[in-house]
C-alpha cells in the first residue's frame, strides 16, 4: 500500500511539471487550431498556471522525499 501512495505522488509530480511546462510554452500541439487554442489559454491563464505548477511540484517533491525516508527507516 505504501508503494501505491508513492506512485500517486510521482504521478502528481509529473502533472505539476507538465502544467508548468505547458504554461511556459514548451508543449505546443502540431495542429494549427489546437496550437492557437493553447496559446490563448496560456495568454489568459499562464500566470496562475505557473504558480500552481511550481507549487504542486514543490509539494510533491517534499512528499516524495519524506515518503522515501519513511520507507527506508522501516
């Protein structure tokens, strides 16, 4: 059961990194219409998406470190 929780923490860490990179413009769809839509989303919501991505990444990193320490000690 401990490993399932650790797996979910890694999933949320990847999600936080993905949100941050999307907000920075690192992920762009190849389809022109989807690319325009993504640019509009970044323009309107990029500021708070960066903050949320960084916060989720930081929180999940701390959680993973604590979780790994607990697994090593037991």
